[in-house]
C-alpha cells in the first residue's frame, strides 16, 4: 500500500497556515504580557491618580 505524493497546493497551504498561526500566537502572547505587566504594576486606570472626580471646579466645596 503506497501513499500518493503530497500535492504542491498542500505544501503552500501548510506554510500559509503556519505563518498565520505564528502571527496569532504572537498577538496572544503580546496581549498576555501587556496584561500581566499592567496588573503587576498596580496603577489604577484613573488619570487623576486616586483623587475624586469633580464635575465642575466651582461645585467643589
């Protein structure tokens, strides 16, 4: 029992799929590492650095 030789289109499709897979894995790893870095830094997302939000300066006591 012999197998047919692999067709050229299968080799090209495999290399294209491998490239797309590697790009997807790199994107996922980038998102993961950025998330880990942001969480471990512990900075709040508030641009006022923990100060309460005041809607209008004249309304502040």
